[in-house]
C-alpha cells in the first residue's frame, strides 16, 4: 500500500486544510463571525456573546490563532483578538477558488 506524505500535497492544499480544520467547529465559526464584525474583541466579550464557557472559548481562540486566522495582542491582563487580515484574505481566496473550480467541474458531470 502506498504511503502518502504531507510533502506530496501542494502548499495551498495544506494551508486550506489547516484553515478548514480550524473552522471545523460551530463555535469557531461563531467566533470568526463575531470578530469579523468588529475591529477587535477581548475574550470576555466573546464569552458574553456565545453560550460557551470562558475556558472553552480560550481553547477555540487558540486553535484559530494557531491556524493563523486570528491574532491576539496582549493588553495586560487581557488579550485583544482580531481577524488576521493577510491570512483571512488567503483563506477567502483559497476557498472561493476551490468552490469555483469544483462548480465548473460539476457542470460536466452526471452521477
């Protein structure tokens, strides 16, 4: 059986998968929507808006930050979060291109 390595994939496929994994939870989608609607936001403000505990929000923020979709700046004793604009645009373009190319391919396919 052939063994597939991560290096067998294009950088854009790896990056898109990283973004998709980070967005793979409804709470993270809700957090991204909230942050996209504001300039910046403290963790406590996110907790007030969403029906999840502070510790859980922090875990989700970590996943989104690790994927590069958000950034945080320390304003002791709090952290201010916002969308990471460069990676946000990269993610938007990657997903838009993916859906567009898939829709073109599906126009010529029957199942």
